[in-house]
C-alpha cells in the first residue's frame, strides 16, 4: 500500500500443483527474493478494474500529521469510520526468541517484565485508538504458531472462545498465557484470518479489524522454486483474498528485527480482491525513531489505521456490511497449559463460536496431525510436570529451531545448529546473528 508507483511491481504466478510441502524456514534463501509470476484465484473474487478505479477515486486516506492517539481517533471519525470491532492474533513462533537481538536488547520478544514488550505496546496503542468505535468493547484474542497450533490452528485466550473485555483485559490475559506456552512454528497467517472471517460472518456481517502482530514473515521453504509459493504462503494469500468478500480489514504489525521484504510485497501485490483489505506496518522502524513517545505512538497508530476509513467505506459501497454467508466457522482450540501439551495428539474440541449479536451451533474442530519426529508420547494428562519438562528440553535439543520439524543436522561456526534445509543458504545465524563462515554437516 502507500504510494504504489514508488515501489517495484511484482506479478504473481500461482501454481497449485508445484509448491513445496516442507516445513522450513522463513529465513532461508535470499531475504530479498521477489515473486515472479501470476497468482490466479477463483473467478468469484475478481473485481472489475473500473470498480477498483471508482473506489480509489471516491475514498481517500486520512492525513499524516498527528501528535497524539486522540488526534488519530478524531481523524478516523472525521474520515467516516463509524463502527469497528477489534480481533487480535498473536504470533507465538519460536523465532520470537532471537528476532529481538537488535530491537529488544537480545531478549525474547515475548519476555514479560517491568517494561512492555513490543506485543504489549502494539495491543495497547491500537486498542486505545479503536476503543471509541467499539460499542461492546469485546475483543476476541487468539494465538498461533505455538506447539499446540503450529501453522494449522489457533487457540483462544479464554476457554469456549470467550472474548476479552477491552484491551486492558487482553493485555492481562496475554501476560498470563505467555509462561504456559512453547514457541514453535512454522508461520502461516491463514488460520487466524479464517477464524476472523468466521467471527465476522457469525455477527451478521459487522465490520471488524483483524490486528495480527508477528515477528516474521510467512514461512517460505528453501526448496520452493523461484516463482512458486510455499504451502504457508499459498494458504495465507488464499485467506486474504477470501476475506475481501467480508467486511474485514487486516492489519499486520511486524515486531522485532525482520526481515520484512516479503510482507511489503504481500501488502502491495495480492491481486483480485473485492477491496484492498491488507495493510503491513513495521512497528520496529517507527518506534525506533528519535522523537517523543507520544509522537511515535501516534505515528504507529496512523500507519496501521490510516486506510481503515477507506476500507470501511468500500465495504459499504460493495454492500458487504450486514451480509451473512453462513459459512462453517473455524473453531479455536482452548488455551494451552504447561502440562497439557502433546505434540502428536490429535484431538477435537467442543467449543462455542464467539458471537457479538448471534449464536451458532457448537462445532467440532479436528487438529491436523503433523508428521512425528519422536515416538508417540503418553497422554499429557497422565504425565508429570517434570516428565513434560524433560520431554520439552529433549525436543528443543534435537529439533531445528527454525522449522521445529526436522532434526538438527547442520552446525555453524558459532556452535548453533539447524536442519540442513533451513540452514544451507543462511548468511547469518538466526540465534546469535553472527555471520556464517563455516557449515558442518552432522550425520
């Protein structure tokens, strides 16, 4: 988004049959790669060029000179935003442990301490800005990318999909959940986007903003051919295109050290949508500026939300508001606990679907079982906490810290290890950020 003519153009080619299926690293390969062919979605998502041109002429974004969050909120209202319900999705992939080396004093981005971490800051700033537009102040909050969800599911912050009451409770619950989690991967935004679409539909087509806060890009396999998409990329693009049929805006906030080149390409070049429903914002870049804290918060909120009035009006023009598709909603898993994790468990949960103004029948969601590198473990409910801790430590020692799927079989000169597929093209160690000059294959 932004000034599109100032950025290089990319064309997508989307071949459903030739994408890689491996769970491998988002850090692998050249970080400045670009897509090079066409993405071809189903015809029902295509919008006539004249419609896009008319919407672009009709709706303009708000200005860019504000000094406080209250000024940004007022500008959103003056630009035509009438109502907005917030949904939050948090990235709990393992790369959070090392992508704060430069931007968060070498700390894990999820560290809970006396000062707010980047996730807490982003939730607070966006929550305060949009609270004036949320009538019931209920915020459904979800996590993804941990050891219970990987790239297949999301978990709700509360059992039975209960939403948080305001961003203050969302922050409090986030701090309670973080110590119980095991960071994992790989990264896909498709499950959280699909979950948000289900919420929008279950409320009868009310307008929502999905805030995704993540430390990295969608996982791209090192063996994915040039011009092709990884399974996680393909699923994420499909989900964004589908979401454009609903009154839902998607704001992706990037925290940590990056890289973010791929997300800028996602932002500018996902084609064939009913309206431009996706915005990427580099949180670290904005918050590292040498300006007053209030100005930084206002600039971040503005960057994240400046296109929301335009998108809201587009949903009105396209008659998406108030329309109910009656899709089958995705059901979130319950929040994980320390002694309830089993990597190989396949289970179903009975859970009520979140609804602001209407109720749905309870659904059953099956967790897609992933290939297993370890022997089947005994059910988590019968394992002692010390047994769980030992299993977790063993798994961390043996599995690649990037894909969390393959065994470590490549060592760098710094002493850290990954699997060969994730590490063969890396220029810097993902754990310590040292330049890689030596690679030793382990057998």
